[in-house]
């Protein structure tokens, strides 16, 4: 884990939960998990942030956006987290994908050998079951309360990356 401890001022209960789960799981000693990674050169906005960046040798790199709300509603293209009365038009899947592409572009420009590494994104809803469907994401890009109850977060991440590798192979991508 980088950093080794979570900032006590981290406002997201969901991020704190996942941080603790990643930190307690020693089943993937070759993985590196970064929490709250700032992206100075974001492709869509002035700057951005990745909740969790999981580097899994042999599998790939996963940008994981965490939405730690206890209630979630999607209505008329807007996302309502918790008790919010004003919805957000940008989905967490877009947020994760844009951060992933920003990071990948920057890293592959700096180190061309990384262009063969699989980069993917997913969203975690640790406190809600999320079964909504859309063309914007695939169901296997969702880690929700039910999935986290069935298996550790590292297994959930590994499952996403394995399915992403299968999808990339179908499309003949890196």
C-alpha cells in the first residue's frame, strides 16, 4: 500500500473500507496498490484523482473509482449519491475511464515499454448492490456490496482484470 496508512482526513467511508481491506490482504504480495493518486495532467479537466490504482504484474493496471454512498439512484442520466438532491451528469464509470486514459497516456509517453500493459477501469460501490445496466460499462466492471461479501477485494480486482484481458484479446488489443 502506498501510502502505508490512510490519511485520517479521507472523507470517503468507502475508500477507508477498501484501504483497510487491501492493506489486510497479503495474498498478492507482488501487487502495488496506490490510494488517492493525483493526476496533474488529466485529459478532460485541469487535474484529477484516482481513488485506487492497482498494479498487478502479469494481469495489468486497474483504476478503481469508489463511491461510498449508502444509497444510489440513477434517473434521467443523472447520478444521485446518498441524499444528494442535485444529480451529477458524469458517471463514476466515465470518471474512472477518463482517469485511466489520462494516466496511461502520460505513462506510455514517458516509458514506451508500458504500451503493452493492460490498463482498465472499474467502479466499487461497497455499500450498495448495483445491478443497473448500460452500454457505458460491462457488469464485470462493477464491484458492489454483494461481490465484496462473496470474496476479498483482491479477488474482485483480479476478476475484473482477467475479464478485461479476455475482452482485450477479443479486440486484439495490448
